[in-house]
């Protein structure tokens, strides 16, 4: 291990980490590194999803915001 440091965690957090281990010998460092990798991937995907949502929102407004639909609402 390159350099190590001590961090303070609540006991409940340590219990969650123990439960999250994929195998008994997995170190907390390896587990946290994997969690960070997964989090970064999810974070990127959410940004992509938000981007798509913004594009779709304009198109949906074009499709749904028209006089024909408004007339049907009043029938």
C-alpha cells in the first residue's frame, strides 16, 4: 500500500461496509475504490439522462402543445 491515512467513520457506516463486502477478505480500501468507480459511472449516466430529458422535453412540447389537442380537451 502506498500511503495510508486514518479516517473516522460512524460505527453504523463500518457495519454497512462489512455487509457490502463481496468476499470476506476484501479490504475496505478495495471496497471503497469499487464504490467510487460505480458512483462515478452512475453520476455520468445521470448527466447523460438529464441531457436527453432536456432534448426530449422540447420535442414533447412541440408534439403536445397544439390546437388539435386543446380542442380534444374541450370536447
